[in-house]
C-alpha cells in the first residue's frame, strides 16, 4: 500500500511541475482587465511555445506552403504588408486585408466582421478557406500525428502524445492570446518614462479631439463595428458585419482596428485600399461615402489642415512597438523546426 | 501488495454501473434511411448522403449520461449508452448548448476534426443533412447545416420524450423535414438565421421513442 501511495504521490508531483509553468499577460496597470477568460485553459509557457511552432508551420496549409505567419508576420505586428488582400495557396487572393494580431485578449469578437467569438476557433477560418490555407483541421491532425517533433512536444505537455484538433486549435489560441503590444513610445510617455516632442504633442491633441471616440485609448480601438464611409467595392461586394448578424443595420460595418503599430500594418482598411496614412486621413477629410448605416460621427467628415495632417501622422508613429515586433519569442521557432 | 491491488480492483468495479444501449435510427416515414440509397419522395425520389447531428446533455432515468452522441449515418452503429434497461423518459439537446459554444473549442465528439464546426464563423453545426432531390428529371443538391447560438438565433433544441416498457430505439423521422424540399425554393441553408430556427423546430418534433 505504501508503494502505491508513493507511486501516486510521484505522479501528482510530476503533473504539478508540468502545470507549474503558467504565465500571465503583462500589461500596464492603467489598462482594462482582459476580456479573455483563461480559467478553463490557463496560459502556459510550454503551450504558448508549441502554439508558436504551429503558427509558423506551413504544414497547416494543404500544399505545405502557407503558414499563419505568411499573412501574419511578426515583423509587421502580425499582419501582411504590400498586398491589399491576403493571398494563400497557389497565389489565390482572398477578399479581405489580413488583420494585425495583438491584444486579442481584449477583444470580444475577432475578424473584420466579428465572425469568430473565441480565439480557439479563430484558426479554423483561414485553415478551411480555399483561398487561404485550403486545408482542414482533420488533415492537419493527420499530418502532425506523423511528425515526431510534435509527438515529442505533445508528450511533454500532455499526459500522452495524441494530437487532436482541440489541442492544436487551443495551442494556436494560447500563442495568439500571448501577443501583447504595450511598449510603444506612447506607452512610455503615458508611464512618465518619455516625452512627446512638440509635433507629436500637437498630433496627440488632434487625435484626442477627432479620433479617440472610435480608436479609444489605451488599446486604440473600442472594437465596435462601424461603417466608416468607405464606398463599397463593386467587385468584392462585402457587406461586412451584416453577413454575420443578418441585420440590415449592420450593412457595411467592420470592426474598428487598433491604431497601434499602424506604421507597419499598411495597407489600411478591411480591403486594404489605402497604402499610406495620409490617404487614410484624406478619406475622413473629404471622401466619406454616405449610406444608411454611416456612423453618425462621420456625417460631416473629419477635417484637418495640411499641417495638422503631418502632426497627426507624427503622433501615430509613436504607436509603433518594435520591442513587440522583434521580440525573439514572437519570431520563427528555429530550434523547434531544426529538430531531427 | 496483492491485497492493495484487490482493493483497487474493488474500488474501480464499484464505480462502474451496469450499462445498456439504445440504438438511434434515422427514418423516412417508417423506413430506415441508408446512406447513398434512393428513397421514393412524393412522385420523385431523394438520395440521402449525409446525416450527422449531436445529441448532448442526455438525461435518462433522472441522471445525466457522461457522454452524448455524434450521430453519423455513415457509421455502422449509432447508439446511446444508458445506465438502465427501461426508459420511462429521456431528455436531450439536439445540438450543442450555448454555454459550451461560448467556451470555444471542445474535445471528444466535439473535436472540430469531425467536421461539425463552422469555420467561416463561430459555433458548432448541430445538424447536417445533405443529399440530392431528383425532381422532374432534374437532380438538385440540398444542404441543410443547422446551427448557431448568437444574435438571437439559437438553434439548440431541448427535447423530452416519454417511453414505455418496450422501448427499443430512438428514431429521428425526417419526413416533415424533407417535405420542405417540395415547398421551399431554398435548398441550401448553411447559416444561422430564421430559416435555420424554423427547421430546428421541425427537427425537435421529429424524434420518437419506439
């Protein structure tokens, strides 16, 4: 009986150590509490690491060419630059500009139209989309179960080496939730560690007066769905949020994106129609397209002088967080993929 | 040591209750549907290729079963394991409840590898029916993917059925569901919404203990 007690005691200790690597999100004390509830699946260092490997693994696409990171590069705050619309396997073009991935723990609904309500379900959308990864979670699970690197990694985290759809998706969710961008010059100014120059200061005042209702600090979005006056693209015919809610009042509404790291997340808008920040500001100044669901804030446009536009851009550049973009723990996990 | 093992065996055996099983069948009017087989439908015919659905939160004899069922017409057998041999009453949810949906992804029969989770939006597909309707010499596909739990369109349905002493199976009769093919233009319902809610109501009235 004593031997059995020792045996179960050892198991308890091993499980205890394995689960003892839980991590917490680090963010400024002035920020609101995250919406993401990790009570059922606490953030864990090993799981985040394995989620990162999956995020960078092209095996997640049908022809092993496209990984999540292909359209969500860490060096661009986890989005895709140069292309208006994200492209997937066989150079197929999607219908939307890939959104930047950071601070997801503060977002209730994900994607431009809020189609996804939980981060663990997020990856299924690009995995299944024929113009993105063109695969299925079933196909991925079959591939990964033949990969000794993953078998070994799963064994070290779970009590067995079984690779299931649930585990793969939750690991990807762990990595994405761990991505917190909160170390820009703006953040350092707010915590008293730095100062805006005069131009940035004028830009911040303009921002607070004209932009902050939708791009609410400190996350620089209220993550609501709004029609910001973009003329609908006759080719894409994208009705936005209405596709999900089937409510006409949601027609042409898209999620307000965060302005954090905006210097590196071009092109802009859900369809990537603007390449430069000045084009975006010009849109609000004189290109608002009127429709039934246009946000009332924009009915008269938002007008800036030429100098004000320059000042506003100067402020927006203070939202760049290079420590986030170039953090080694967010980059390609070479050690994992170099394993024999 | 041997005595310790005996105690462990006794401990585990006490935890196991005698179990019975009740088969779950899909019917069209009194005929059991077979995958890929054509059935007569009004003056024409129908071929059913896919029937998949969740029965969850199953309560039999006052106690909830530890697991539900992902019915799949392709499987040789579909049955619920029940703790008693006689069913006086059974309650279950057709689909996945909104709390489980809210929590994201789950495992086991709810693992998305089973193809019952939407990818273009969140949520489990509660019920799938796919096939071909041959009408006046024209073959037309139909796809019904019933689900959704948000924005006022919650398609889970709680079903309660009374049994008798000679219950031998749980049946889903697709007769009423398939009649919609002759009255509706829309043969592809693959989004949450009012139409999916109406079909969920029809399905909720289509289960029987026989």
